[in-house]
């Protein structure tokens, strides 16, 4: 399993943006499709909202990659 860390510049990052920042999707349309298909988990729960706000301490699992949100 790969791990990727995203360091917040603001208070949060949206799920779709996080997937793009980690290089796991090409663009917003790909992120939207993957999220709507239930491929992303936020803190162990399947998340279907591309605009889900992620804060420091949140973890996203996507395509066998763990994304950690850090400040």
C-alpha cells in the first residue's frame, strides 16, 4: 500500500482536490466518477461527495493508496 501526505494551506481540502493532488485521478471529472462509484473511503467510511471537506487528521483510502491530511 502506498502512502501520500497532503499538507493543508487552508483549513480544509475537498476530496476531489485531494485525489488530484495525490495524482490518483487526472481531472475533476475522473474524481467525480470514481467517488460516485464508491471508490473512496474517508476515515474508513465510503464517501460519495466530491466536495467532502477533509481536515487535518483525516485519512482517505483510494486505489490501494492511503492519503493523510496534515497541517
